[in-house]
């Protein structure tokens, strides 16, 4: 259970692919101008991460070290092709919106990095869980970034939900406020860089606060233990 918790903590917070490792930033910044675009790319990346981790873990004992990276890339490329074809078939308009950034999942260093650093050294269940948590961490950042940019730029949330979920979600758009002039910088690449930087700064600030609390509790426990030992002696 401790190992599962550690993998979850690493993927969602401590070693988040987007906020800490700074991997996959090109598609992350390019397509997250709406919440739904971020959700679509995040789900695609999550599925590829889980599939690649499982596949690499299954074949890890039969791959020579000299060719492991090309094999990993081939596995990832095959999974990305499957996801791309499925999106082309069932979410064609979203597929057109995301464009080249779906095939570029192959070059996402977060995916091949997890295949090399974790999946190739661990069992299938642990590799699958690692892929799920790393993908979830990346997905959360995509959703937060996409939601903030859509809210600041258009005053809406869930715009274009029907592109991913079908016609029944066509009226899901939430209009929170209207602009006389839209805040365009938030839905352009410069706004993505600014908001992403603020998210990283916020994460670092809270992480330092958490570390300070942990250190404080540790020192408090040490003092109590020393007092107990002194009393007993």
C-alpha cells in the first residue's frame, strides 16, 4: 500500500510531468485554450501512458538493452496511432481541432521517460498504476490550464463539449460573464506561458509550506521523544 501511495503522490504532485518535470509543454500550451480541448488531449495522453507502461512491463525481459529505446518508441507510436484512429472515427471535429498535437504524443518525453525509468523495471500492475497516476497528473494540469484560459478569454466553461461527448452535451456551455472586449492574451500562446508560470509558482509555494509543516512535526516528535527518554531515565 505504501508503494501505491508513493506512486500516486509522485504522479499527481511531487513529480508531476507538467509542473515539475516540464515535459510535454508544447501540446499543453498550444491546445489548452478551452477546457474540452485540454480534456481531449489529456485523455489521449493518459490512455497512451497506461498502454505503453503495460506493454513495456510485459516485454521488458525480452528486450535487449541495446535496442530498448527504439522498441519503446515503436510501442508508443502504435498506441498513438490507435488513439488517433479512434478519435478520427468518433470525435472527428475534436480530432481536427487538436490536429498535429495528437501524433506528437509519440515524442512526449513524459511517456518514454516513464517507460524507461519505471515500466521497464517493475511489474505490470505497478506499471499500469504509474501510467494512470502520471497521466492523471498531466490531465489535471491540462484541465486547470484550459479552464482558466477559457474563463478569462471567453467567460465560458465547457464550450464545445459536444465535440468530445456527442450531441447530448451541446448545451453544456456555461456562460459565467460577458466581455465588451475579450481578453485575447489568455487564449493565445503568451497567455498560456503566463498562466502556466503562475501555476508552477503556486505549486512550489504550497510545496514549501507542506515541507515546513512536515519538518515542524518531525522536530516536535523528536522533542517529545527526548522528553520521554529523559523522564524515564
